[in-house]
C-alpha cells in the first residue's frame, strides 16, 4: 500500500473532527433487525454479529422504531457510480482500460480512467450528487474511487491528481456521514466535505486554497485545516504550512459590460501583495470549462483572441509570492467582436481630401459578407451624415457633397453566421479646399515667372520646384506672401512645380495640381558671338 493510500485510510479511520471520519447513524424503522439491515446495506451478511455487538444489542427483537444505530462507514456497501464530462474546451483525452480516446462533452468517466488536458484546454466533470471539478490546462488526474452509499444518500470520491490544477465545488449534502471528497497528490492529500476549493499539484509541492467551508491538508509529516478564505502549501516529506489569508479579490467595476475588441486588455487597481494575476473566461450560464486562462504580471484582465460572440463570466484573482491564488472577482460581460471590423484604408487617419464626393476604401473579408458605412461630423457619431448598410463591397462614394470641415467615418462587417459585428475605430479626415493651381509658367530671358490664384489676403504660399514628380528632392523650396514668384531660370530640362497655401493658425492646405515645365534656353546670341569672333581671328 502506497503512502497516499495509507494516508487515505488514516483519514477515514480517524475519529477527530479534522479527520472527517464518523459512523453513519441509522434510525430504526418498524421491521428492522440486525439480519435484514446487514443484508440490505452492509458489505457482507457475516457482519450482522459485529453490528449487533457494536451497538450493544443483547436482544435483536428489542430494537424499537426511532432507535439510533451506529454503523462504521467501512462496513457500508457502496454502489458503483460514474462521472460525466459536462463541458470541454480545447483538446483532452481519456486513458481507460488501455484505450486512449479523445474526450467529448457527454462522455462518462469510470473508475480507473485517467484524464489529460492540453496546454490550452480545460474540462468540467460532474459527479452523481451534482458536485463538480474543473481540470485546468496541462493537467492530469485519475478517478480512483467513485461510489454511492445508498443508505446514507451520499457519495465517496477519490482522485489522484498527478499534475496540474483542479478547482472543485462539492455539494453541501456531502456533510452527511459517509460523504467524502479526497484528492491525492505526490505531496499531500486534501480531504473535504461540502466546500469550494482549489488544488495545484506541481512536482513535490501542493498548493491548496479554500474559498468556502474547510479543507484538511495532510501528509505523513503532519496536517493542517485550511478554512474559508485561506490557503496553504505542502511539500513532500514536510508538514503542511500554516494557513494564510488569501489575497483580496480584484476590483472589476471598471470593466465594461460589452466587449467588441479581442483579446481582452482591461486594467484594474493593483491588489496589495500580488505578483501576478490570473484571468479565466468561461461561457455563461454557469462556470464550467474555461475558454481562456491567462496569466499577467500587470493588474490587467487578459484573454485569448479567439473567443466567440456570446455571454461570458470573467473571473480574476491575484497571486501572492507563494503562488497561492486569492479570492475570485467575477464580472459578466457580453463579447460581440465577430466578425472583426475591416481595416480602414482611404482616407487614412487625419488625411486631407479635396473632392466633394470622396471615395472610401477598406479591406474585404473572406466569405460572404456586406458592410455598414457611417459618416459623421463628430467622433461620437451623434451627428450622422451618412448611414448606409448592405454595401456589397468597397469603394463607397459619399452620396452628398461634403462641405469643408472635419469628418469621421467607420465601417462594420456583416456575415450570415455572426450577423453584424462591431464598427471599426473611427477615423478622422478633413476636407479642405484645393491648393492653388499654377498658371502656365512664363519664360522670359533668364527668368522663370510663376503665378497662381490668390486664396486670402493674409495667406502665404509655399512653392516647390523639383526634377522629380514625387518631389522627393527639391531644386527650390521657398515661401512668399504674393501669389507670384519670379526666379532665375534653372538649367534646361523637365521640372515640376506645385504650390500650397499657409493660413495663420491653420493646417497647410493640400498641394495644388502639379504643373510640368520644360525649361529651354536661347543659345543663338552665344552662337553669333562665337561666329563673329572666329571671323575676326581668321
């Protein structure tokens, strides 16, 4: 018999309250006697003399209705029971009778079966009395014992948790005599009756946290009773540490009730003494298997990015320096992040447009979908100017002429599966008047004269001249207060010129239309001078 089995037997045999062991008390009914009671409820008919002696019954016929009989729990005859997988997220497997199978919701778990979860997986197990266990990611357990005691209307559960995390909600009816819920780990055994608690097995260390009720933590070196709101550590070969208070639950009032962006990234006030935080996200109703289980060093509720639309419970707790996880803080939210909004392309953020009817472009999603476009004069979209749904694909051209000013636009995508998703973040742009257009340049002698239409009396103008149509480099870049500029004619070649207005206290206007210039030079005077010189010489 192994150490854990020996310790389990000690827990059952002990007679102190902390050992969770006592007799089952049976109330005698009319017609009861030691023989038929033994036949109905005990493991062997041979136990009837022991039952009679244990209760100091000298005459079996003297048993009266209402009399209380004490029956050692180890004598009661159990009936086999099965647990069930009631929820599963990710991938998990069961090893039973030498056969390895992928787990699915609704499958039964029988005695001796081992369950393993993947790194991003979790599963919920329900026992016949309604008690539940949540097996966390990268964890493994074996169902050693699961039995009902019909006469006591209770069940006995024994689990071997070799590694990982197990969260448990044990029904209060387990307080009745005979009810047992025991978890064995390499470091210690945890035994409870009617409580909510968590255990983590990591090598030769067991961490235990009691949320409600009490938990007996024991190994060959000692024991500790861990009450509600407290936690303890047990190392193999060392007595469990004295229970300490669990960290307070984080405050989640600032988390929104509706979430339209994933992954979750919501900050909350730090919990004193916390080194890390765990965020679990599970679909409602209830809190069964966890769809997302994330750790963060900062006080921040986080999640995976692949959560489907729906109602969820977000559960967050702080973790202390010993790795003990604190009290839970819960927040119900509705996630509506599918389908994801398109990427905004044109006009870009804070772009400037000139056209009265600008075209709007965004990325297209794969699969059948259409789009919902909104244009507003305010960032809150309280003043909607355009609101059009059912757009088959971009681009979308504004149906009405836009006055000069600031605008905001956004787009949502709708699919047959998810319906309409959230809008994209609002993107601002400005519609400004077109920049000054340069008239046909005039070339006179060695001068180049540029003119354009004046915009306002107090405006200045920025002028660029370049041999590159993209204006990556400039031959000339200057400012003037007049709608004209006269410069020395540059070397012969192809040039490009553009102008924009600079109003005091205002952003620069868009560049006006680029004008192409071909610079030529009159070389005939030079040729005649050279020719005359040659005639004189010769």
